[in-house]
C-alpha cells in the first residue's frame, strides 16, 4: 500500500465543498481541514504507484475550487494505528 500526503489550497469559499468532494474520491482515506498555509490535508492510499497520478493529478486537482497541491509520498509508516490494522484478523 502506498501512502501520499497531499496539501491542498482551495478558494476560501469552497473549502467545505472541495473537502467533501475530495473525500468521496476512490483512493482517499481522510481529508482534514487545517489551519496555516494549507486549507486541507488529504491522505491518499493506493496499491500501485500509477494510481497516485490518477487520484491526485487526474481527479483531486480538478475538483472545483482546488488552486494548488503539494504531494509528499511516505516511505514508511510508524503509526501504531496503521500497524494494528495491518495485523488485525478482523476479530473485534
């Protein structure tokens, strides 16, 4: 599984709508509205490297109101949450 963190700048009046539309895209696991330089932080999780271009360049960046994106690709995951999910047998 590949993980990319995408910082998104939107038109100010489109933040909630853009966040909702982005969250509905296949390959998007989370969308956070944040303070600071960026309006949204988007977590993209895909199986193949080529899917990143499909999700980010071909769909996310074309959402109405998206002005700019910067993408960081994760090398490793150190989150306890992700490690627990990876080894879960689905038994709750």
